[in-house]
C-alpha cells in the first residue's frame, strides 16, 4: 500500500474505532456519520499537514478516492 494511502487508512480506522479499513469502502458504509466526518477532517489536516474540508471527503468517500484526490493536488511545503 502506498505511504499516503496507508496514512489516510490509519486515520480513518482511528476515527471509526476499527482495527483497519478496506481502502475501497465508503466512509459512511463503515459506520461514519456527520460528527465523525468533522473529526476525520480535523485529524487529516492536523496529522497530514494538509488543508481539506468536509465537502472534499464527501466527494471522495473512500481511502483510495481521497488519496487519489490528494495526490492530484499541487505539492505544498508539507509535501516536500
């Protein structure tokens, strides 16, 4: 599993209180809800040094989709 995908997967599992998550599973299908979504976005931003938001996670609701979106963004100082 690529490093970024692993990082995102670990954060999702932590937020959802699961030992691990299937990278193709939808956040809501895994038990996610609006309050956990807010927590997820905060942890993604804090732990990964990125600036994402609720809408982005809703548009990319799997680890694979979210990571692909993240990889498509221009590199920031945090990525270098």
